[in-house]
C-alpha cells in the first residue's frame, strides 16, 4: 500500500492554541515536528493534542524555551505520534507572531 506523505506549515503563531494539523479524519502518523523561533528573544512553546472542542488531551511539550534564531525538533530518530480520528495537533508561543511550525505526516495509515 502506498503511503500519503503530507506537510503542513503554520507561520506567525502567537499566544493562542492554533491548529498545526487540522482535525484528523483517519489514523494519521506525525513523523516530523519542528518549531522555529522567528524573533530576537527567547520564546516558550506548547504543543498539544486536542479534541474537536479544543480540550487538551495531552501535551507533547509545555513551556519549552526556544532561543532566538533556533528551532526545536520534537519528533526525530524514527519516533511517531499517532492522531486518531477527531484529534487535532495545536501549538502556541508566549509571544506575538513569534513561531513557525512544520509538521510532516503520513495520512491514513493502515488499520
């Protein structure tokens, strides 16, 4: 079975949780997740799995410091995070328009 690799880029994230991977309609595997600080100061970042109502189910990371001009790779070394149907991946920063996020995923993994 062929795999459907996808990439999502979200720019200028600030202090409210925003979708970085929209609501899953199947079982998806997140295979890459990079947070980049685009400001001249250190920021603190959160990434969470939420349900359709926006309720946090689990944090992947909370209040993680990212120095100016740096990035944080949350999923590496072959690790994967599975999103089940209805899950969303969301992120926020503690500063306005301060973070870009790149998510790499495999859509609709076999059941």
